[in-house]
C-alpha cells in the first residue's frame, strides 16, 4: 500500500518499507485513530523490519493483532503433509503465480530474479522442514550473502535492499524489485541490518492443499527426475511459461 508523507509525497510500504524518515511514526498515529483488523495487523508486522525507528509502530500493531500475532506453524506436520499429499506439478504452477512473486526474486535454471538465493537445486540441498521454515519464518534462515539492510540517507530517505557491494566511495543496493541503486557513501547517514527481504506470510493466501503442492515442488528441485538440475529443458520452460499470462494460475 502507500501512505501520504504529509508533504505531498507518497511513500510505499511493505518489503520496500517506509521510504521516508519519520513515516513510521506518522503511520502509527494514523492507525491509532483507525485500527487494523487483527489478521491484517499480524500480516503487516511481518513486513516491517525491527529497528529502533519502527518500535512504536510495531508495538501498536502487536496490540491490534492480539493473539493473531503469536500464530505459529507446526513445521514437522507441514513437512509430513507436503511429502504425503503434495503434487509437484501443481506446485510449479503455484510457484509461478505473480501474486506470490517467487519468480521475481528467485531463479530456477537461469530464469528469474536475483534478489534471493537460486532455487535450481534447493530440494536436493535442503530438507523439507528447512524449506518450510525458510518460507514461513524467513528471518530465521537467511542464506549467507542475502541479508538485507536499511540505508538512511542524509536527505531523509530510507532504502531497504540487499547490499551488493560497498567500495570506491559508493554502495550498491538491490531492492525488492531487483533494481540496483547506487549511493555515494557521503550521502549515507546510517546502515541497519534488516534481516530478510522475503515477506513473512507468503503462503497466507494459499489453501492447505496449495501449500502442500508448493513445498512438494520446492523439495523436488534438483532431485533426480523431472525437476533435476541437469534437465536442460527446465530453463526453457521457466523462461517461456513465466512470461505467459494463461499459465500463471
């Protein structure tokens, strides 16, 4: 969503986060007057990095979320269900849904984004329970090199993304859309570790069967069979189908 900054500037919220200094405080004030439903407040919490500037907003959202904020997942049970009931072929179609944005951040067989880890062989290198925890609680399992940072600039902006490199007097950040932003170090006021760029409730819109299918697909990637990393047709399938509207559902 977006919220006005009070000076005619529209500020985008979500994993790109609170892009103007002080917007978290203004948003907290607005939500005091118009509280969010508990489920929405709980979902919103998962998209806001836990840094000092956001403390008041997060505290308010946790109050509004109530019991919904403490919802937990039974990961062993989810892993057992996905292994027994999941269908990898249906899961592939779910993975390509634009609403989930998996392809925008992750690549399989060379097709897809570079914001998150490559998924080509993820099923062969990680057990099912690890994959599930990485999705339902992305902050707990962040692959080395994929931590995100929040950079606050001296002109009052805030940019959340993956720090690609910092040298020669400038820093390069890749944001949630995959765009690379170059900032002169002289313009940076503060850098703060922000954990994972991945949304915390990515599977919240899926049915139990769809969740099983998605995790079955992820756990099949790289293993012998149709989703093997050595299957030369995989990159072609993703490159073509990911761009075809009728194949996104």
